C-alpha cells in the first residue's frame, strides 16, 4: 500500500518545511487480527482486535512511524 501526505508540514533537522506544495509518498504496511465470540443467534462479541500500521514519512529521527490500534465491541449480523 502506498500512502501520501500532501499539503503537509514535515519536520526536518533545521525546523519545519511549511511549503504549501510540500508532500511525501511512503510505503505503508498494515497487519492485524482479532477474535469474535458467538453469543446467541446473530449476536457476537468482538473479544479483541489489534492492528499495526507502519509508515515512512519524513521526520527528524528515523523517518518511521508505528501505530497500534486496539478495540473491542458488539456485532449484530443482519
């Protein structure tokens, strides 16, 4: 997956680049999973869900961003 940051402010070692036409493209990797538990009939419980997203947009250190998303919920199938 390719992600794009356009009309953005990216930090650099000299400060921030605030050019209105500044943009960057990056390779993005996302993976994750979870578990649903059936309760009764069409009702389920999402016991957990975890996703990890890595991007490589410019910053002042490693140019890598790691994001983790966790969730839980109730599912009703129509």
